[in-house]
C-alpha cells in the first residue's frame, strides 16, 4: 500500500510540473511535502582566496601543512626560498617516560587546519602573519631514523642547518628562520648546534615543567654515550658545548620533582635563571613577561616550548605530564608579551599525539601556540 502511495504522489508531482509549470518541491499533500528537486549542475569547487585566506571547504582538503601554508620541497629544491619555514622532526627515542612524540609534527599540523579559516588575523597582536611581508612555507619533515639516536641527531642538525643558511626571500636578514615541530625535547640540542653555526651563542627562553639541565649521570645517561643525550640532559650538553649565553637564558613554568637541591645549583652553572610555575600566582602573567625580558635583554633569542608547560588539563598528550601547570590562555598571553625580542628560531616539542583526546585538545593548543610564535616573528623582522 505504501509503495502505491509513493508512486501516486510521484506521478502526480511529475504531471503538475509538466502541465502546470511549477516545481514539484512546491506541492504540499496535507502533512506530507514532497521534496524532490530538479537536477542541478555541480559548481566548480572554491579555491583558497588571496591573502592567505582559506575557504571552509578547503579546510578539509589539500596537503596537510601547518595552517594550509604552501608546501615546498625545500631540501630537494635548492633554490626554494622563504623567510620563515615550518619543519617537522619526528624523533622520540630520547624520551624517559611515554614515547609518541614522533607523531607530533603530523598531529600539530592537523590541529592547525582552521587557523586561517576566518582570514588569519591575530587580534591581540594586530597582525595577519599569513598576509604580511614574510614568505612562510611548510617544508615537511626531516627524514629521521628511529634506529640510531646518534645518527638521527645528526640528521636533525643537518636538515635544520641547510634551511637556516638559505638567503631569506625578503632579504631582510642574513639567515632564514625555522620553526620546528617535534619530536621529544632531545631535538633542541641539534637545533641549537645549527643555530650556533649561524649566530654563535644565543640566549634561550625555555617553557617547560622540567629543567632539562641534568647531568647524564643523574638522568639516565651513565650507561653509554648514546644514553647520555636525552630529553632531560640536552641543555647540559648545550651549555658544555658553549651553545647558549650563560646568565641570559631562562626557564619558565618549572614545577618538577628533583633528585635534590643540587639540581638547582647545576642548573645555575648551566647558565639559566628560573621562573617556577607557581610564580604566576603572585606576579601574574605581566610579572613573568617582565622577568623574561629582563633576563634575555637585547640578545638574539631561541625559543623552545615543551607542551608540558601547560597543565595536563590543557595538554594531556605529552611524554612526561606534570600537574599544576599554566593554562593555554596564560601561556599565549606570555608569548605575546615577548613581542619585539629578536627571535632567531623556535620549536615546540613533546606533543605525543597518541595520548590526545578525540577533541585534539593538545594538538590544537600546540598549533595555536605556534601561531603566536609565527606572529611574533612577523611583527619583528631580524636586522640585516
């Protein structure tokens, strides 16, 4: 019976459309409105518009670069130029607790897909990094072996260094700037070696819940030379190698347990000042910004951000989570407060995507943080 009714309605609709000349979708049979429509020719798909804007449908298509930036095969194409390049370093065999940060570069890029959905304008910083003076690209990932840490660290340094020494597209400075998506925090050692090849010793701003200046004999490295280089000792090695400026580098967000008070003494010898996570309760974000700027001064600065500087409530997907951390809003405010500093490069590390929620809480936080860093670089070009 139901089939006869449907057939009857369809036949009646077709007859009315043919004889009376109005569309079948306008016919109403009591409580049953027939919603058949004429075939419509498909429209050509919209393409991303100018000035870096990404249309809604383009958010889910194309190559998965950071915020839909142009993909450039930077290492294969020796003539490829840029002012700022995003790269990935998928390495996590230097971690001490939970591995998974090798998937961080892909996770962060996925979390960044809607950053310029509405045009990309950064309201608090009054800049659109996607459409300003800087040519920004995504070069993809450095090829990193998971089988040999020593060889992998050399790969990361060489891959970064090759791009760092490219002449910038806008010729505003001598070297290009590279933002690296990690990877566990071990990768900062080869990145600082690369930075040193261009600038010599530089100041470091380090956002983290851990000091990462432990001597290898204290933090898992007594077994071998390979084990001595890990995500808790890389700053000790960087200090020993003369890669950082002692007395003008700083940790911020620290709240870890220690092997003892001697860890603080060792950290001071490595050249760092310290802002504890709990300091935000007394001096606020403005006080933290002031202390960071006071320590680094007018020096060239490298910015290294461990996602675990955030409380696990805001970034659960990390290798060594520590409670009592900052919120995403607080960290973004602090980073924006660094405007005007001479940032020569940056990284974000320890995003262990397999531990993220279905809502991509950590990946989105990491992507938004790097959007602030990218905006900082665009707001303050390096001197020529």
